[in-house]
């Protein structure tokens, strides 16, 4: 197993001892699948928690099978969000399987799920039932819309939450067709809120000894992301659209495109005129003298900008804008970003060894702690890889394990 050690050098000085990972000793029973829930539990695992991933025999997490790949159930989509976990493939439809899980949960710190409302309860793992045997249990759930309201029965999915929450509707201008955001923005955001909620509940348990429910929804997470715009809408009846700013935009160059944010300086139009080497200072024209006039004249301004940017390379214009103190960036592909020296400087790509796939490259956790940063201790597990190991840890003898196998409960 390849382990990436990012602990700081100052801890290796004489007499210094590296701190344990913040969540070392915390056990998480993880019923989650796809992306929202697994992204949360992987973050906990990166910082030391023991994540016991509960999977369906034969099928496993939906992410194992949702993307065609030469490595089948061990495809990169699954590998990307399931490192630092152990897989227990057990049939929860059978009482023997549920009994084994209750045995594990009785000693666990956290149970996490991201099923539709009511599913985990029907499986026999609701908070009220589990907390009777484990007073300190943190029971965490991520759903699409919550447990009440007209949409509680609906399944949660990233694009659906984008649509319901208003995020999909908001775009630079009404002329641009409505579309799905191509990265799972909602799943990731909700997953991070789920992880935050678990950490808050663990801290409360430190103070009181009492566990509790933690509940997040995709709907709420996407709505909360729009807190500035929502406050303006609620109190002024006005919709803020940051993409409508008259001096900002995405512009094509001779070899690509760049993004310009024309703000955060005194008289940005003056500096933009200089960067573009225009014949006159547009900020001195009466029709562009104020921000309100620039909004009104945005089409003509953007036409001028686009014509100039189209005459030279992205690198040329980015440097010109940089010299004038204007925020800008090349529009990179993901491939370019992964190869960017800043990605390497931030240690954002890590590796682990997988028994089938070999070396797996993936993104590091984006949180850095100076004394005990995240660690990649193991690649994502094969389906059921740790069945025997986990059950033995919780006192299940070999004869019982063999019987569970023979009965098809453990596979």
C-alpha cells in the first residue's frame, strides 16, 4: 500500500512527535453511495476515521456499475470517492445481516446514509432504534428534500436539485439556453455540509456524551449557496446576477479563451482600456461614465472587448490584464488544470496502490492542517474485500462467518 505522507517537516525535529489524525479512533458505518454521501465519508476517512462501507452483495455501491470502464466495479468514478474505506458486503434484507450490522453499530460513533426519506428506517436502522443501544451515536442523513414538505418523497439527484433550487435558472442572460451544470456541484456541496454536520455533532458529544441526528438536504445546500442573491431578492425584490457585470466576461482569443473580472479596482474601465491598448479611455466617454451607464451599454462594451481579445493569444492578454491589476485567468480544460504547476504546488494529486488497478491517481483533500494533514492510507476497496477482517474485529467467530457465507448473507 502506497501512503502519501504530507506531514510538515517541523514535526520531525528532535523531540517532536507527529500528532494523530484528528478523527483517529472514530468509527463510521457508511451506508452511502454514488457521490454526495461518499464524498462526505471519504473526507472523514482522509482525516483518520475508520470507514466501514456497507455494500450490497454482488452489486455494491451504484457508482461501481454506473460508468462503463475496463476495470468494471473498480472504475475511476468509484475509486475517486471511496479511498480510506473498508468494504463489508452484506445482505441487509436478511435478519442475520441486520443483526451483524447492529452489533457493529452498537460500538460505532457515526452512521451515515443518503437514501430517500424513510428508506434507512425501513431497513431497521433508524435513529430512535439505534440510539437506544448506543446513546452516543451520531446518525447522519443526506436526502434530496428532507423529511417534510411536498417534495419529501422525491429522490435526490444533482441536476434535479439544481432545477428546483433556482440555480439552473440563473445564467448570464435569458438568451443563453437553460442547461445542467456539468460537474456535480450539488452532490459535493451537500456532502461537505454533511461532513460538517457530523463534526459538529461529534464536538457536541465531546461536551455532553449525547449523540444526535444530523440531517442535510440537497435542496437546502443549493439554496444556501445563493445566500447573497436570496437576501437581495427577499429584501429588495431584485435579482443579483454576478455574471451580468458589464466589465466581466469570457472572451475568445487566437488560441483559446480567457475570463476577465473587471472589478475590485478604482475605475476598472480605465485600466481595461490601457490593457487593451484602445485609442481612447472608455471611462472618459459620457456613455460609460458610471456603473449604471456601463450596465446599460454592456453589449457595446463587450463587443469592443471581444474584438480586441480576438487579435492575440490568451497568454498575451492575460499578462496585459495582470499588468493593469485586473483579475483574469485562462479558461483551462480539466486536463490542463491537472497538469498546472499550481496543482502540484498544492499537493492536490495523490496516489495509492490498488490490488487490481495498480497505482491510482486521485485528488487530495482540499483541507490542510499544519500538524496533522489528510493521509491516503488505502485505495478504495474491492467489493466485500474486508468482510472477514471486519466481522472478526467485532467478535464474529469463523463458524458464524462461514454460515453467513453459505446462506448468501455475506458475499
